[in-house]
C-alpha cells in the first residue's frame, strides 16, 4: 500500500474506533458492543455500518470501457453517472470468479466486490490489459465504503444528505457542502439500502449526518440484507466453482446475451439458448443454528430419507433464531419433495421464495 492508502485507512479505522467499533484483523466490524441488538435492529433499520473491508478497484484510461466490456458479463453501456450495475467476471468455462457492483465516479469505473478476492482479481484483470490504455488500481488509497439502510432509507438519504436516489442501482453525488465527492448507490435489499463511497473525511461527515437517525450494525449481520435480496457473494472459497446461471445472475440482469464476447460467454449462452438451467441458488431458513461458510456443502434430508446437497454461497445467524443462507442445489430432485426438508439433527429447513422469479421463460 502507498502512504496515502495507509493514511486513508488508518484515519478511517481510528474514526470507527472512536464510534465504538471493535474490528477484526481484516477491518471488519465485529460489534459495536451490543451484538444481539445489532442483529435485531437490522430487521427494519435504519442501520449504518462500514463496508470498507470490501475490495474496491478503479479501472481508468481511455480504453477502460472497451476493456471491461470484453471481460464482464453485463453490458457496460448501461453504467453511467446516474446508473450502476451488477455484473460478474467468469473463467472460460463460465464459472464465476467474482460478482461486482460497478459504478462510475469522476469519469472512471469502480468495481466493488468481496474483499478476499481483491489481489487475485486485480492481478487477473491486469494480466489481460496488454497494450491497452487501462490502469487497474486499488481504490482504497482514496475512497472509503459504508452501507446504510432502512424502511425509510430513501427519505433519510434525501433529507440528511440532500440526495435523491430512489431506484435500485441509481447513483448520485451528495449535494451538501463538504460532502460533494460522496457517491451514493442504491442497491437491492429487503428495504431501501445504499452503498456510499467517498474520501475518508467526507464519508465521516456523511456517517455523522446519518447517525443522527439510526443505529450501528456489524459487518457480519449486514450480510443478512444481501441474503434477503438473493444477491450472491463469491469469495476466495468458491471463486471459479459455480456457473453464472446457477447463481441466478441471469435473473438479476447481470448477464447480457447480446453484447458480444466475454470469458465463458459461449458456454453461458449455450445454456441460455439451448439448454435448461439444472441448478439454482435458493434461499433457506434453517431452524437450527449452524455455522456455515461459503464453499461448504449443506446436507438436508426429505421425508423419504433422501439426502439433498446444497453448495453454500453465504450464510448468517438469523435475526431471532436459526440460520439464513443462500445455497445452490439441483432443482429436479427437489420437485418431488413433500413438506419441509430437515437438517441432520431433524430441524426444519424451509426453502423461501426469492424476491425475483427463477422460472425459465
């Protein structure tokens, strides 16, 4: 890291510590001192947290658009100063290496994704730059990332930051003195949910403005909002192991089948046009409290004693009890299941409806 990077991150971590945050070695907020309350509050919000442990890459240069258009699954033409996008980066077999939130900021493209993949993805993208005028750099040297959400989060953002960002993936800059460089992106959630990016000093001001009307939550429980929204999180534990459609990326408008070539495009398109998606990411509520991590296999049994395997994408203790998770499973065997599935200890495992349709058109 550069000295500037160290200064930005050091000042931000010092600020969080002043706010009462307890951080782990990766900079994730473990708690603000009231873990059970933090998890409960996230059910309706409004809640505020630091997401600075997430990776953030800046892709700049005169060829940045053409470069990313040839690497990522979505159509980058839809990313503007007013609109962000969900996209993914695949290997030649169509397996997802990373899932990105992409937005434009000060004329450059930014990719926000799971922090454990930062080094690998930056290295891989840089490897394909070749002679293009493209620079792929760590954006943590100048930007900090926080999250805010709640049932009336859109009104809070408008009133407290003078920024009207209403639609999912809509973006805008804060229109208040001293915070003009803070970028606000509305992202999917069970209620109004936002990612904010900006210089450390300006993000601190935004944090204090929002703090007047909300409570803090930790980095782990923030994941519950992504699970509720059915948004996949790819980590170093499962990068390159799951097909794009198995993660529902086609249903999340993160794949464009008409824009042209990108790594894995041929296989992904073949499944789309000629085949049927045999696996899908499902949302589960387990009555049992289980410690599950990305890349693990969850075994559930049906009433006939048959075992069904689920590849865990993300999981978290639920608000009141049990576990909520996203996991990929084969659809055909599940069609004949009657009643609830069960964990190995006999606790119910309920497949919940997604906030978007999974049926094939």
